[in-house]
C-alpha cells in the first residue's frame, strides 16, 4: 500500500497543502495545492473529498520520510525539505515547458517568414 502524507501549512502568503506519496517501490511523488486564505474545516473536507485525487504529483528521486516516528523538530525539517524538493521539481518542469514553447514559437515564426518571403517573391515577379 502507498504511504501518503499531507501537510497543510502557511507559506508566508497563502495556505497550501503539500502532498507526499511514497509508492511501494520507494518512488516519492510530490504535489502542492494552494488554498489561498486560511481554509475552514468545510474547505478542508471539500479538498479531501473532491480535489485531492486531481492534484498533479511530480516524481522525485529524493527520499525524504522514513517509516519510523520522528521527533517534532525532525518532522518540521522534513516538511521544509519536501517543500524545497517540490520547488526544484516545479522549476525543472517549468524550464522544460518553456523550452518546448520556445521551440514551437520559433517553428511558427519560421513558417510565417517562409510564407511572407514566398508572397513577396510572387509580387516581384508580376
């Protein structure tokens, strides 16, 4: 069975939920959901019942939590490590998506240049 830990915390600006899911093979998946203002009990219940399953999780190679119970300070350290790992994964994902968008935009611009160049050639030949 998969081990899932969800931590709701205030990150300085918004209330967020950090989801850490460890699969049977030891792979760690991280996800984050932003509530905005402080969530009430009904907001948390709505989140767990309706939104929780749809939060995208990113795979991480970093092992953060161990199965044995830890002291409170160590748990707080692990939570901050989880947040940092999630931020790093998010940066990598955004970097890759920007590269793909840039390539698509370059190809589109090149196609428009070819169309304009051909149109101008036809105009000159007349």
